[in-house]
C-alpha cells in the first residue's frame, strides 16, 4: 500500500511541475498590468478613442470645478 501512496504523491508532484510550464495555467497565472488604451484600440478607431478620452477628461474636470 505504501508503494501506491508514494507513486500517487510522485504523480501529484509531477503534475504540479507541469502546471508551472503550461502558459495560462492557474499555477503560473500572475496578474499583469493592462493598458486600457491598448485594449480599446482593438475595439474602436484611434480618432474615436482619443475623442472619448478627451470627453472623459473634460467630464471629470467639469465635475471637480463645481
């Protein structure tokens, strides 16, 4: 019975080591900073993106100046 337990532990260890090697697996997943501007470029044109950013800035400053 102890040989079976030892073999299972070895297999669990090997699986955990393999998880580290697989990109995107939970074992190797680390939060990374994401550029919202870069992500938005995939969805809208640069002109629309810049216009939206400027509108958002003016809305924020308009609120703070009240």
